[in-house]
């Protein structure tokens, strides 16, 4: 599933259409995670794109209303030329004066919908990991009395958004923290180190264009490259790139959790 870096990469890739007007909307398949609004085309036809931002893993295209897009498991949002010929699973096409914005989703787990206000829709999500608000003090306070493994807590969208399985495994490795360590047991210094590593891992992933896992594509329909820099994720049994100890795959809440038993011994 695309996580924060992948979504941010897409948001950055479609910035050129800010200021454009949506002239028409073609709906080829009316049901994704839930049925598309029947007035999706009529509401957005003629709408001027004011801004494109990200909140958690949602793409927010602001017009006179907010167009919210979630990529689900396999969705991709790409810019295409006007002579583009639609392919299978191109479910929604937004027509602009000189481009097409195409939403393609083979598994149809994504979401495309418009809202007059996104505040209530996204109110239950936690803070952004790349914001100043996500700091050691915040994490230390949030982990207070929480016995859940630190890896699970970081993946909880109520704590902090968008840090998926790949990125939390990598961040915990660089912070030298064992994934199943009870969250409340982290020291203030460990919280500081983990926050720093999460920000660094996410920043690096954004710079590299996201991951190459599964079906992810950038807005220009190219694959990401962050997988080339993974230290632990997906490397079970392979030697640690820092100490050569074999990487272990630990199951936490049913999710594969990769770590080095030597570098992350605390």
C-alpha cells in the first residue's frame, strides 16, 4: 500500500496542474472502495484547481470543494497527454485544457470523492511526521503507560500518520531500537533518536521517489527507487549491512517486522 513518501511523491508530481480548470470528468467504473458520488462529474466540471496537498495518505485537490483521493492498495494517479488512450482499470479521468489526470486502480480499494470540508473527515488522524509538532516530547508523552510494541504504536495513524511497515522497520533499525520494545519503556533520548530517524527515512524516501514495492508508480508513471536503500525490510536471513548479523523477521500483529538482533539489541 502506498505510504506517505509515495503519496507525497505523487502530490509533488501533479503540482503543474495547479491553476488549471477541470473541463470534464469521465467515470469508467462507478465503484471503488465505495460507490463514486453520482454528481462527481457535474460537481467538478468547470472547477479550478487552487492547490494540491497531502494529509496523511490522502491527496487533497482543492477547488471550490475538496477532491479527496486515496490510492488504496494499487491505485495510481498520473498525468497523461490529451492523446492518451485509456487502458484497463482507468476508472476516473479528469480532463484539463492540456493534460489528463488519470486514476487507475486494478484492485479498486482506493477512494475518489468530493467534500465541502475535510476537517471532520480527517479529524481522527494523528500529526504529520515531518512537522515540527512531531518531536521527542510529543512521542515521549504519547508513549506514556502504553505497553504496545513501539513498532505498532508508530504505525497507529492516531499517533502519527503515514509511517508504514517499510519505513518504521528502517527507522527503528537506524535508531537502534528493537521493534517489540514496549512503547512506554523508551527513554527521552530514544524518542528523540527515533523521531530523527523517522524524519530522515521519510525524507530520503521522498527524494528517491518512494518504494518499488508492488504496483506503486509516480505521477509520471515511473517506479520509485527507495527499495535500493533498504537496510532491513525484506532482507530476512541476509547479513546486516552494518554488522553482518543475519536479519530476523519477527511477526508483530501479523505484520512482517525486520530487524537486526545485534544492532537493535536494546
